[in-house]
């Protein structure tokens, strides 16, 4: 046993020269309970609120002109200060210093008569209620019954109802009359994260304030002030990472800072924060972005696996990659985005370089692929493999033309640029308008699969021949589309001009040109015209069927049958093959335009 004054042995054997109290001496004071940073640095006045300047200005003007409403509705995401603002409002309404201040004010340089009790949620005239656990009409009836009585100590009775959207429909209805015409001494402050669930009848009786997410730069500055006050050393990149992870929530940022202080034993480094949050290094994410946009799949796999082995979640890596893609897009379209102080030096410099080299088309396609891949990777039983496949899609799709660009290239006769089957690394910015993806190879549209000879001797003289060829080649879907969706405008060998019906597939001309190239060995130009064109083959067939039925219905024998059997209908008209002897006689007969020599 040691004689450490803080040990139990020292408490049991007090020193003789120390005074004793109740027979004990040397007993240390009870240690002060640790308060988390989110509570320790909770704002006490409107001046302490960060990121809510619009609301503070409105409330300040209302107090200075004595236009104080009977109810406020505070809404916003978690951790932006809704409950804190409600308590500050209660304190401002009841701020009082004998002989100095006797009216509501937002200027509170020192603690007033009621401030301490209000801040500690123990004032008799300031009632805080959690609507999540007090949802019924009975709870609201207690408020409506008590609101008639004057405050016991303060100037106003203030009712703070948190998560007000959790109240039942009956509870909201019971609140309406009191909320519309409360006594002069009663004020209501509501807070909610689900403003859409609050009835309009309640909202119309309140002044609504939407508390905004706090931007990263403001959060970083706030965290720096707290680190100085706590005598904690923190790297700027570490605080920027915490601010990004907080997503605009002050409480989340302080909770993460508290955790980072404990994780780093008073020294906060960017690497420690990334390990704590399971994030990949920002420089690693940028390297991954460069590799995948360059089409370097082996390097992409190596960087992804390196992050995974370092403890980063593959789904989070994909999400970080999408976030950086969005940042590069913003830098390209709004260069001032690079001035955000929450960005690291690598993000600012390399992001600007990517913004100059990559096209908007490439960036938007990358965003679409990554945003769809993030939930897929998160739900996959093999997240690393799913992330690799998502990056493969991105690497191979970087230089693909959009459908409208491909259609224009085909119509103009230009060679269609498609990526190689195995992309090779290229410097960012190469590849023309593609803006840096996998290397592109110009392939002529007439290129055919290996080992298949070009067809010879195939001649298509009419559009009907094209439709018949589609049937012979078992292209059933294409044949049906040509019959029902295409109106012929002009036809000549090597060129077809058509107009499409309203619901036709926009890729039909491209598909027709592709199959004609394979069938004939020659390139056909398929043009979509604005001219109305003739009827479709299906419409022509229907018209012929209608005429056949009319001709059949006008036959005397058919009319006699229809008259004999009322209600009978012509279901189908079929041509009957002539007897063999008549068919042979017709074949032996001379052509109609040649004179019969027997008649001369």
C-alpha cells in the first residue's frame, strides 16, 4: 500500500496537522463530473449562436420594436441549436436585473435573476416538455389548464415543446384555441426536425424559423476556438474532416471532437480522425479519382485495396469519391468553390487541375455511376468486390459518347469513338472532348466481328425488302418496330429517310443502320425527317384488310347470308387457291399485252 494522499489508505489515516471534519481529514473534494463539449460550450446568448444570423436579426428587431409573437416554430436538422435557441428565447423574455433591466431584451451581458434556473431547466415558469414521450391530449390539457394562471416569479410563462411533430392529432386540435389566443403572459416555443408532420393549422399560428446547417468553414473556426480553450492541439485537416463528417450539425461536430480528443490523448491528427471515423485518406481518395479517370484499372484496384486494408469501408470510399467528383464539378462551374477554407491543400490544388482537364459530361457521368454504386456497395455481402466492379464501370465509361452524340456521329458518317476492350493509362486531359477517361480507339462503323465474311450480293431495292430481311434474320423485334413505328419518306440504296411515330424508340434509326451494315456490308445513312411520311406498313396492311372486307360485304351471296342470319359478321377474308387445272391454264396462257396470233 502506498501513502498517496489520493488513495483510500491516506483517507483512513489523516495527517495529525490537518483539521478534521466529522472525524475525517484529508478527504479530497468530490471530483467534478465531466461535461461533454456539446454541453459545456452550449450557447447561452444569441451572440453565441453560430450560423443562424438571419434568425438572430429577426428576433432582435422583434424585441427592439416590441413585436414579440405568442409562438415560435423552430425547425432544422439535428444539432443546429433548436432547443438551445428555445432556452435563449425563454431567458431573453424573462431577463431581469433589479434596477437595470426590466423588459425583454436580447442583450444579456451578465446573468439575470432567472437566467441560471432557466439554463438549468429548473425554473418554475419555464416548462420544457418532450412531445415524443407526452403525445396525448391529456398532456396538452394540463398545459391549457395551467396557462390561465399568471407566472409565479418571472415575467412570462414559457412553454418549450421539443419534437412537437410527435403530438397526436387530438393533441394538436386541443392546442389550437389556446395557441391562437393565449393569455398575454404566455409564450410558446416549438422545436421539430419534421416540419412537414406539423399541421398547417399549428404552423399558421406561429412564426417559423428554419435553422440552417452550419457551413464547414464556420464549424472549423468554432472547433478551433474550442481547441484553444481546452488547450488541445489539432491539425487543420483533422478539424476539416470532423466538420465534413458532422454535415452541418454543431452538436455532431462537438461530439466527434470530444471523441477525437480522447482518441488522440489531447493531440488531434488527421490520420487519427480518419482511423476513428473509418475514412480513407483524402489524398488517397484523390489518387483513386485520378487513377479511375485515367482508366488505370490495376492502379485503381491497388489504391482501393490499400484503403480497405487500412480500415476504410468500401462504401464510404465510393461515397468519398462521389463527394470529390461533386467538388471538382463545382470548381469547374463555380471557380470560387476552391476558396472554401474547409478544403485541404490537396483538394484545392488537385481539384482545380481536374476541373480544368475534365469535361462536365465526364464528371456528370461519374457522379451518376458513383451515386448509384454507393448503396449497392453498402448492401452487398462482398463490399470490396462490389466497389471494384463499380470502379471498373466508371473506368470503362469515362470516354463513351452520350446517346445523342453517338446518334449524331452515325448520322453524319463520322467514325464512332468507343473505348478499347482494355483501357490503357493516359494522362488526364487527353482524348479530346472526353476529358480524360480510358483511351479511345476510332473504329469505323463498318468493322465486323472477327471471322465473319462481309455479305455479298445482297440488294435491297424497297423498304419492304428491308422488313422482309429482318424477318429472315429472325430480328422479330426490329421487324415489328419497322412495321408499326416507321413512316417512309424516301428510299434509295444506301440511304433511308423516315419519320417516327410518337412512341417509337429513339434508338431505332441507329439499330437499323447497324443491322443493314451487317446484312449488306455497306454503310447506310438513316435520317429522321420532320416530314409526315407515308403510312406505316401496319397501317397499309390494315387498309388493305378493310378494303377486302368491304369488297366481300358487297358481294350478293355474302349479303344474302348476312340478311338470312341477323347479327352475323365478317370475321376474316381469305383467298382460295384456284384448282390445279385453272392454275396450269393461266401459266400456259400468253401475257396479256401480247396479241394472240390465232385472232389475226
